C-alpha cells in the first residue's frame, strides 16, 4: 500500500457510514436508552455478529475494482488487515451513535482511536486536544497521520495468518484487538477529557487476554504429545509477533518453554478467569483451533470439553458454538479465508497432513455414507479433483453440503472451515486411498474393509 493510505481508509469509512439498523445487535441495543449502556450492549453483540470472533469480518463495504485507491492490498494478509480495520471503524462509528456522542470531526476522532489502539497515547492525546481547540490547532498535521500509519503497519504484522506449525492464534488475537478498539471508542466518546488512564488499562487488558489465550492454546497443543521442534520455534515466534510488553512477553515465553516439556495444569492456567465474556472467548477460540488445525484427537477433544466444563460452559453450548463456527464460514466468504491453503499438498506441514489423514481414516465409513447421501457433492468433488473449474454457485452448493457432512461427522468439521475444500483436495493427493467419488463403486463394502485403493 502507498503512503497516505490510512487517511484514505478513514475518510472512506466516515463517508460510507450509515448507522446500523438491521443487525440483531442493533435490535438488542435499542431496548436501552441512548448512552454507555446501549453502546456496551451493541458492542458485545456486534463483535461476534460481525465475524471478528472468527477472524473473517463480514460487515465490510469492499472497494470496487474500478476505484483508484492508495489502500489497494497487494496480498491476502493486507486484504484481511484492511477488512478488519474497516470493520472496526464502522463499529466505532456505530458506538458513537449508540453512546449519543456529540457531533465531531469523525475522521480525526478515528485517527485518535487508532493511535490509542496502537499504544501511541501521546499522538492520541494530541489529536484529542486539537479537536477540542479547532480554531487554534487544526487540522492535525500530516506527520501525525504518518506516525500513526507507521505504527498501524507495524501492528499489522501480528495480525497475519498463522503458520502451518504453531498455534491457531490469529483469530483470538484479532478478536482481542477488535474488542479493545471498541472499548477505546466507548471511552473516547463518553468523556470530554482525554481518558488516558482508562486507555492504558484497556490496552493492558487486551495484552493479558492474548497472553492467556496463548497459554490455553499451548495446553491444547500439548494435550496429545509434546510439540515438535518446528512447532516450538513457531509458537515462540508467534509470541514475539504479538508485541506484548516486555514483562508479559517474557513470562509468556517462559510458560511456553515449560509447557513444551510438561503439559500445563488447566486449573493453574484458568486461575483468576471470572468474566463470562472471557470464558466464552477462551472456549470459542480453543474450539476454533481444534477444528481448523485438523488435530481432533481424543486427547484434544477431552481437553476442550474439560476446559468448557471448568469454565461452566455446557456440552450443549459447546456443540452450538461448533456449529455456529462452521455455518458462519459457509455464509461469509467475501472478505477472505484466513486459513486458505494452496491446493498443492507440498505446502502443508507434515504434521497437519498426517493428523487430518488420521481423522479421515478413522471416520471414512461415516464420510462415505454422508457424501453418498448428499448426491451432488460427490459429483462436484470429483470435478474439482480433476481440475475442472466450478462456478461460484457450484462452489457455494459444495460448501453448503460439506457443512451438512460435518454436522453428521463432527470430527470432519475442519473441511467446513476456510480452505477446507482445498484441504480435502490436497489430502486426496497424498492419502493411500481415494477420498473422492471416483472410488464410489457398486460393489458392497464389508464393515471391516478399508475404502478401495486406487492404482
């Protein structure tokens, strides 16, 4: 992206903004009078409803291809980051409406929010002061926009998609950041004075939330076996990428190194977790990680269920969260797939391929039966495996039918997550038997038989 892109994105967000009046979050919020309570209720709902919980924001007005823009993304990571930023800006503007904030220069207010979000509180306070003294120090100089833009670009590195080894940390870190942005907006719009102390506390809480998520996800990874050395290096690199303050980063790395040798105590990890929102955050992100990385082993499923039970989440709530995850990804694909993988199996980590292959073998009988019953799915998968191009409508139908398969065979829910179809096709190239419908033959298959091999 070219220099000056941030100002363009912020001005675009303000220009395009129309208050949300259609979401369920809006309908829940307007039962309260305008003010902090309504803004808080709206924020809590829209962070989940927008898709930020899953790392794939859906409340975005994408820039059309014929628009000339400095913020033209050069790759999927930039595309995702801009989608997150635009969604956060839109939510912040809606928070201002629900909080009954007085009129103001919304673009510059968003600049101040973004500066505070990036822990650049001096720049944020300077913007706030300039807004209050419009006739003396207006507008904020270009160098302020440039400094905040540089800080945001540095921050964007921690929002890139996860490696093939390591933790599925991206979504949780992104959700923590988006929550922090929304709360910063609430603090900004409800006070006339610059709320520096409150912003410092909000940033500190967001950092602690990420560190706690790291600990929980390391527990998930270690539930089955000790992480490999490539996985250990990737996890430590991810902790660095979170850009936590030094003492917290050091303690998180120390926790990780100890956990690599001895699985951490769930009781110790969860000590002090009281908030209902935090409990659901940890369970949702653990469930997401256990699905999209393909490691649905018995030990990891037991860890996830044990985590939910300790936090007071019922088995019914856990199942609803799992299906909500799959269904969300089926409906909202227009921004990008966070975990999209190349269709070539050579780019997938060996651990990932092996773990998914194991799950497919274990569930091959159910998989066969469910794909047979969906009818069209077998035809579409076969065409895709041969390299034939599918239309958008065919891809949509194939994805919807994969959701139905995953509902019947929960261990295969990975194929409904972003990149799931590509995972299935990639596995077809390395599995010892043919996953796809070309092996569906008329001969009866005995109960103890493996699916037929290809020659």
